[in-house]
């Protein structure tokens, strides 16, 4: 759709994560954003995180944001990819452990 067209914009809002963040219960979120991502602006992940945290009274669930330095859309520097993949796995499992206490 075209967000400049009002009809399309209203349709797009029906499944926008930012719009849905304030409605009802939601699942747990672990948002991983690359600070060097040139395809998807990291601000999008930060806006989603803020929207989810702002509605914590409405929504139940676990929400964490990991903004990883030197990480692009798929890891922008080959020399960092292994280190970044390891760090992402640590963050992911730490979040799971924190949520479920295993």
C-alpha cells in the first residue's frame, strides 16, 4: 500500500506493530537491532520497543531491546560476524532464562 493514500494508510494501520502495541495482550518480545543497519533504520526497532514499554500496564509480557554495535542488516563486516552471532545468542538465551528462570 501507499501510506500517502488515506485509504491505504488506514488499512496499513490495522496490522502496524506500533498501532497494535497498545491493544490487548501481546507475546513476549526480544527485539534485536543493528546500529549500523542501512536497510532498516534502527529507530524503527527503538520506536517499537518504546511503544511496547509505554503500554506495559495494558499489555503483559516480557520486552527487551538489544541494539548491537557494528551490526548491519545481516552483519555488515565479515570480521565481526562470528562475534556478533555469539553475542546475539548470549542475549537471546539470557532473555529466555530471565523470562522463564530455567
